[in-house]
C-alpha cells in the first residue's frame, strides 16, 4: 500500500492548478503528493475562456486574446472595447502540457495515469483504489463530480450550460480576429436561453458554439443544425472545413457542494462548486479558489470550513430561480445588461469583485419584477 500526505483525484484545471500551486510553495516541499487521472491528458478535449486585466499567469500559452467583444440580441448588435480587460482563450492540450512540464520540476509530486475505482474515507485516513494499486493519504482532494447528487435535491434548481462547438476554416477571410462574439442572442430562442458564441482566431478560422442555459440537453443533431444555419445565414459562408469539434455540459446550480467536505477530504473544481453558477465559467474561478485553498491549508484551518456563501452566491441563486421557472427570460436579461451597462462593470460583477454601490448599479439595469418575485419565493 502506497502512502502519501496528499492525493489529488483528477488532472483537470482544478487538480493540475492545485498540484502546481502546492509544488511551487515551499510550505509543501516536504509533503508527498499524488495526482491521479484515468486520462493521460494528451488530447485537446476542451477550451477555456476568461477575461482578465493585463498580464496573467497563463499568457505564455494563450491560443488567442481579444480586446473587443460583440454582443447581439433582439434589439442590439454592438461592439464593445473592454480595456483594461482582455478576453483570453486557452486550449486544453496547451494547458495540460504546460502544467505537466511544471509538475516535472517538483520531486515530491507523482502523477499516475490510473482510473480511480473507489474511495473510502474514515476519520483518520483516505483510501483510494485503482485497478492496479491502493493508496492512502491523510488528506484527499477529490474532483469526481456526481450530477445525480445535485439532482436528488429540490431546494436549488439545476440548469446546465450545454453546447456543441465547431472549429472551422473558411476559404475566404470572413472573420474579424480582433473581436470575440461574447453572446449572440439573435438566434431563435424556442422557449430557452440560447446563444451563439463566436471566437475568431484568424480571418479564416473560428470556434463557433451553440450554447444553452437550460435544464435538459438536446439531440446532437439539433446543436449542429443550428451551427450550420448560423454559419450560412449570419456569417454568409457555405464552404468551410470542420477542423475539430467539442461538446460539453457544465452544471449551473447554487447547491452547496461544500457540505460533502470533511476534515480529511475536500471536493474541488466543479465537484466542489467552483463553477460560477450563473454563467458556467470555471477557469478563472478555479484559479481564485486554488489560491484561497492553499492559504487555508497553510493556516491549518479545518477542511470542512473551506468555502463560504456570500452575496454573489445569492445573486446567482435568484437568476437561476428565474431561469428555472422562465427559461425564455435569459435573452432579455442579458440584453438589458449589455444595453444599459458597460461590459467592464458586467465583468467585474461576474468576477465577484464589485462593492455594494456597484451591485446596485448593475442590478438596476434589469427589469426588477422577476427578481422581486424570485426573492419573495425564497423568503416565503
């Protein structure tokens, strides 16, 4: 049986970021750390995007960045400069290679490409079994996410940000690589919150995603037909090559995932509720959570006390309550924001960095009645 001080299950954004943060911090230099994942992380299985001011920790591996965004709705179609922010894109394969290269520099970190079969927790130790080995650790960081756990409760709605995306290449230079289409709600909503996401990397290449914030997934053909129609009707192109495809489903819920944490095990990433509930954005939120968790460990605070509910958790909850009852309202809510407020304030609010006065300014851009009704339903 192999013993470690820490085991991290999952080499995604959360697991790799946590392992790297521990590896470069002298506080953990004498601690043995095991990182486990069933995937060798040698494929480009996802794309992460986020907005950020100035230089960032991952600028060396950015696939693309934009200084302007486009937002389109039923009544507006407008380009916005977003300085001092930039909208940034990282491809999964670049992130994995970058992080594993860093982990190779830390002699106390071991990565094993093995699938976890079971996890047994006791008051004193965690036992992790794979097909080939059994490992024990005093502390476990677990990124295994179980959708059913969130769905089995009724207190908090569970929506999904679900999408299929195509990386396409065109013969003609039809894209503006200086502008990222953040959301395009001009497409048919069909009773849901539906938008297109267009990220051009060159004049000939772009990622186009058909995205929904809703409760249920669609058939794959429905996403792809919508993408085809958008490329033909909105972009005006019929001849193109599909270079790569991606698809995903990200939970959008205010369910308290931290309730599962114990003195010996903490859930991280999506499994720990690190995804921004109202948007599905995960990457930047994960980096912030990792920084806080590292300090939490160094302060030797109880693991089960990590994570807290604040005003932003409640704001997210109200929006999800609205979209759960009236999923068709998403377009009008986001359109009102971009029609009445600058994207810099929107980004700051979604980054959970606004003060109370800025919160009021943000919220006052919206029609109040749906939020008042959602608040009253939560109170009474």
